C-alpha cells in the first residue's frame, strides 16, 4: 500500500468514526442554525472578469499568498473598508 493509499484509508476511517461526515461540535453551533449554514457562515465567492482574475492571481503569487490570506489582506487594507472596521 502506497503512502497516498494509506492516508486515504486513514481519512475514510476517520470519517466513518465521525458518523460519515465532518461535524462541527454541537456546542459550538447556535441553536436553530443548520450545520451547512454554520459551516459556510464566512464563505465568500465571486465571479471575476478574466482581467481581474489574472491581476489577482499575479498579485497572490508575487506576494506568496493563498486565496484566503490574500483576500483577507486586501479587505483589511482597503481604504474604503477601513473606515467600517
């Protein structure tokens, strides 16, 4: 069994022990809020133009950032958004 096969089996076994899916512990989720709603509460998605995508991707690579860190940095340092923080 290769390392990747072993790791995949370990992950499957871990998911089985958790009842078949990844779960957020009940105590951390407010009452009346579904699992999906709580899991995705800070999820951001956008459809970018090709030009904006290329500019964003180049900026992320040149600054050695992943999407999450890069978007958080852009939002935290944007002059129009700083006044609302």
